[in-house]
C-alpha cells in the first residue's frame, strides 16, 4: 500500500486525536482509546474489505482454462497461458485464486492417474472406520503381485499431492513437466508394478466448532449487581472483538481445524505405513524408488526405521534434489554405506547430464540433472 493511501485512511483518526487532545480529562481518555484502536489496526488486513469475494469456480471450465493436446494449460478463449495477476494490486486475492485453481488441478491429476494410467485408488489406513479421517495412495493392478519389480514414487513437500512433482510446472509448463505420469507410463511399459505415495495428505480440515459463551449469571451465586457489571463488561468486550474482527477478517473466512490421519500424520509416517502395509507385502523381487526433494528425506527415515527390510528388498533409489541429511537424521554407518552403493541424487546443475557433482556429505553420489534453470524439474532420465 502506498504512503499516501495509508495517510488517507489514517487522516480522520489523526484529526480526531488532535482535536480531543485540547480538551480536559474526559477527552484525554478518548485519546487513549483512539491510540489503542490505532495500534490494533493492521492496514494491510483492513484493505481486505475492498477485495472481491473469495468465491472461485470449482472446475477448469469455470476458470475458462483447459489442457491442450500438449498438456499445456491454456485459456479457452484467448489461448494464453495462466495469468497470476488477474487483478492488479490484489496479491492476496490473486494468490487465493491460484490456490483454488491448484486444488482443481490436484483432482484433475487424480483422475488422470485412474483413467489414463489405470491405477487404483486405495484408501488408508486400511482398517479405518467409516467416521475417521482417511487418505489414499494409487497402485497398479499388479503392484502387489508382480513377481519381478515394483516402482515406488514419492513427491516432495508443500501443496503437491499424489501424481505431482510440482504444481507450478503443471500450471506454467505442462503435465509432463509437473506430474509423475511420464514415469508411471514408462515404468508400466517396462513391466514394473507401480505404487504412488501421497505423503502430504496428512489431515483433513473441518470447520472449527463455535464454543458457546456461557453467561456468568447462569453459573454464579454472586450478587445480582456484581453479575450485571460482569455481564456489561462481557458485552462490551464482545462488541470490541466483533468490531476488530470486521477488519481482521472482512470476508468472514471460516476458521478451520485439522484432524490428522492415523499413522499418516507426516510424510515420514506415511512412508513407513505404506512400506509396512503394501511394499513389504508385495511379491516383487526388486523394489525401486524415485523420490523428489523431501521425499528423499522420507526415504532415509524409512531406512532408519526399517533398515534390514529395506536392504533386503530395495535394489536402487533415484533421488532428485533430495533434501535428506544423513547427519541430522542420524543415519548410521551401515545405512550410509548402503546409500553410496544403491542411491544416486540428481541435482540442479548447469553441468551436462549425469556429470558428477561434489558433495560434502558422505552418503550417495550426486550427479547433474542438467536443469539449473528449473530447480523443480524432476532429474533422472528414467
């Protein structure tokens, strides 16, 4: 917000303060109240009241966008790529619009996993009751029965969900750049079973219940006069709170609470859970992992907790820009030795593909992914 606009908003308060400061004790009390009000006003939040409503379409068609034959997101009428700054000087509104579109794309990718890749959506926990929070993963028909080889894909942290590497790449580049679909199709063509993890789906959000405020007169044996004074103070407090809330949350966005999914409350928990209930139970003689960014950390944590099992079943691990740290995660010597022999980390670099890149950590080799201009792109050539 510009200085002139801030001044315009505050000018009436400053004038009022200047006028009443010339008065007596009662006026000074008003000055104190105005100063208190001024200290509580967040001007950036105040300007939210001038935003358009945060009501966005729930379909790509509603946004007037569609993916073309090249997998690029384009405006239906103009053919132009997605525009983030749809409304100038309304960054928060534009960001909310972008997030709403991102949620639609997440569902769109889920549909592609089922329809184009023929994967099955599997609910977890496997023994969940009807009422408890649930997540899901995706698997090929032969994921647990393929006797030879199984491919497991783990994405990174943030807003991405199963089947995605990077939302930004899906929106600004294309589906092949930002999703795991090329990896899945290539793996299935080469005879792999496939399991796609969903490590960021750790909780569901529900609207926070409103706690009823019990009147002090309902639960107290205090004298009537004292109760009346307390009730008056309570009403005045509520009035002030509602007044400030009008500015803090002008669009009346719902207050949400998180209900975590049993045994899947973090990416690390999720990786261990899927290992125990699916990967370890699979018939595959050899299991291969592709893990991006935080997915690499989740894999290392899986190794720490299931070292012997992982070593007996996993043949190789392809990491891409992995953020794991064998020291911070306290991976033992035997794990570090196994990673040096069985893992490779493709990292963003301007060097030619597969050129060795120096590492300060004594774990797996690091090689160039030849994509320094785009750190979110998946590295290895499958």
